[in-house]
């Protein structure tokens, strides 16, 4: 049986979409209100999906306590109540769009020791959702 | 290919306990889910069937028939039951979301004769769910042995 287990977490953070290689006018045209120099914030919801063998002794793909600890350490503690542009190293060189944030979270969770990371799904608002499953073949 | 999803809800109780573990191990591994009196959830089940719409009806399958299958196979079997003691298909297994989803797959797969069962998604809470895709695709090449035998924590 192929089983995927998904767990949802949330964190709040601020960002500003701005590319220093573009002019002020180009930034304004491209990013609109997301280019506001003071930034703005979201309540992000991150849905983490892992897969693996169901351990017959426990009936579990992954121990949720371990997954919760890992996600808290690698993602929630890093991003919650932070300014992504100012406080997260990777976003000094990269625009903190939710696409790039989704990839960053995937990369931070990729080495979860308890199961295989299948997908990170990130909701910026209830209307905007982004998914990343890495670049490998055969992932869903 | 069209994917059609139908959702149902059922409420049931369960507890996690492995008789091969000591009482202390059970508490360490399963945490509050090891409470011997059990506890319950409102499970939400989404069943997705893949198929091609019949040109005469425009339907992948008859939704009324799917509703009846879900009523007969799942609701009548699991709704308002204690999963450990009252659902024979789960006998000898820990009734985790993973194992319940796999049982639901095995119950539904042979009953769905129009289209093919694509996915069983079972929500234990809005923030925890499992997707089961049956044996049709091998996604388990990296399956791992249990890595947390001596670790604490609860689900």
C-alpha cells in the first residue's frame, strides 16, 4: 500500500517583493502592492507530506511527535514572526515570493530522518497555494 | 481522465496499543493515544475515482451508487464504532489513520466497477490526513525501517 501522511502547520511572517536589479518603477509594475517598502505579512499554512512503509509495530508511516519536532526546529522557529527579507539569509539574494519560500521549506525538510518527503504545500492566503515536490523523477 | 471525489464523515473511537510492547513502551510510543479507555475523532473520508465519462450519461460512475457503496462498506462498518474491537478488518492492527485508510482502500477497490479507485484520503483532524493509493504505484522504494524505536513523543 502506498501511503502518504500529511500534516498542517502555520506561521506568521512579513515580506516585501522587490528585485534590486529592477528599477523602482519596474518593481512597482511587477509586484504592485507587494512592493510596499514597509512590507506586509501573511499567516502561512504549510502542509508537509511524507511517505514510507507503515511500521507494523506502530501502524505509522512517521512518528508525528518526531515530525512535529523536526518541522518546528527547521521551519516554524526559523520563520515564525520574522521578516523574511531581513532575517532569512537566502532571501537576501532571492525575492521571498511564496514560490521561493515553498522551495526553501522543502529543502529544509528534505532530510527528515523518519520518512521520505513527498511534497510541501504552502498557502499564502486561502486563495493562493503553492506546491513543490523537488526535482526528482517520479514524485507526485 | 476525470477524477471524481465524494466525501463522507464518520465518527469513531480508537486507542493505540501494541500488546508486544510493555506498558511503559506503549505510553512512550503512543502517548495520550494509548489511553486504555480510547478516544474519538470525526473522520472525513474523500474517495477519488478516476475514469472517462460515459458518452451516454456524461458520468464517470453513478454517484448514487458510489454513495450507497460508501454507506454500506464504510458508514455501516465504522460509524459510531470502537475501531479496535468492532471492525474485524482492523483486528491485530493499530488503528492509525494509515491503517484505516489502507483497510478502506481494500474494502472499496473491489466494489468500484465503473472507473478505478484512485485515492482514499482520510482526515483524522483538519490538520492530519493520510492518502492511500493502493498498490498500483510503487512509491515505497525508499521505505525505511522504524527509526524511532527508542524515541519519545506522542501523536
